[in-house]
């Protein structure tokens, strides 16, 4: 390698590849934002029965289930709005990763214990059961959240 | 005094990235705190707030109600007893398929359905009440059973195995035409 080539800045990504990366990022954060907002909004309307749904997982004491039922839907809505509107995208991505990792762990734990219960993933009216389908969907959303974290450049936060 | 050693560009970039991620984590925590506070305030303002610190609130798991086995249920069906089948599944599930003569009173907001359907009189007229739920491990039916027991309806049992077991047993099913 010559001294001249060492002085050159790193080769930029080809323009098309950069555009594709941006497009994938925008699509992912829009989809993730919309799904988090929708899931949170559905739960907002039925905090009482959402607390029952969380209790069915048999993971936490009653008080923790009740507090989570009140707080989680608003957290999902806020994270969804951040991602959808492209504000604090990495923070939104971190929250989405936290939520979907927790949901995946809860579903795995319910499946391991053979519980046949409602997932509560999209409120209590949807009546999705805990099962392989819910698990796969959650893992896919978790991967999408991780992809947003990976693709979102720090310097361009809130621009995409 | 010797001059401070110059940090390598790699170290500088890594330090910068660490500080960026720390800032992102703080932002995420701020969002959680804001959303959590919002949730708690809204919960205080709504008609039916979730009792956050109650040990017997909706977040408490109900005790398992008495089950009725398939053989006991088929015997009951063929008997002359006044039997009420109360289907506590969602209206969507009920509309897809249900047991003939069953009454749909979804476990979600059951107290309201109890009033709307005037279930008090219907339950008193029934000699036996069997709750049909989505599955055997259906705590929603246990909650309904507890609610009814608190109102002195003692003859309430939950069908063992839930709707899946009901269909598997080949019992009569009414399906809504698509």
C-alpha cells in the first residue's frame, strides 16, 4: 500500500447501496413504529383485562402485573411514535428491542410450562393464543428492532 | 512534566460510540419514565382504574374452579336437569362455532355482560351451570366461576379441556354460515 492510498478517506458505499440501506431502515422503522403504536393503543382501552392476561403468564406478583398493565401500553405507544416519526430512532429501537425480547422470553417460558393462554400481544380482544406462531412473529419483530439499531447511524439520528 | 499520550483514532471512535450509546440509553429511560408517569396519571382519571397495589386485583391469578369431566358432562347432557352452558370465549370465537343452546357471556368485562343478559335470573333457574372456555388451562373461566361464586351461584363448573376437548369429543357444534 502506498502512502498516497493511506491518506485517502475510506471508500464510501456505492450510492445505490446507501439508498437501499436508507430505504430498508425507513421501511423497518415505519413498520415497527406502526405495530408498536397499534399494539399499545389496543391495550390502552382495556387495562383491567390486560392485567388479567399478564397474570395468566404466572411470572410476577399481582401488583407487578397491575402496574405493568397500566404502564406498558403507554411505553409501547411512545416508542412506536418515536420510530414512526423518526425522532430519537436509536432510543426507540432500544425500547422496541427490550419489549420484543421480553415478549419472546415470556412466550418461550409459557410454552416451556405448557400453558395454553391468550398472548395479549395485540390487546385482549384479538384472542391470539400463546404458541409457535406468536413466538415466530415476536422473534421477527425483535430482529426488525435489532436491524433498526444496526442500520441507524448515530450522526443522522432523527433524520431518516 | 511529560505531555499526555495521544489516543489512537480507534480508541477515540470507540469512546465516542460508547458515549453515544449511553446517551441513547438515557433517552430510552426518559421515554419509559414519561410514558410510565402518563399511564399512572391516566389510570387515576378513568372510570374503572386498575387497582395497582391490590393483592386481589385483576393481576392476581384466580384459584382453579371445579372441573367437569367429559363423561360427567355427557351424562349431564342426557339427564333431565336444567343445564346452562355459558360460553365465556370471545364473541368472534363463539360466532364461528358453539355448543347448541349455549349462551355467550365473554369473560372480558364479564360483570357488564352479567347485567346486560340478566344472568342472575337465568343462573338461578339453572340446576347446573357449565362454563366453556378456550382451553382447560383457561384462567378466564376460573375468574368467571369466582365472580359467580361470590354472587352465591354455587352450581358452577368449568368444562375440562375447554373448547378443544369439546370439539374433539365429537359433541354437537353449531357453526355460523360464512
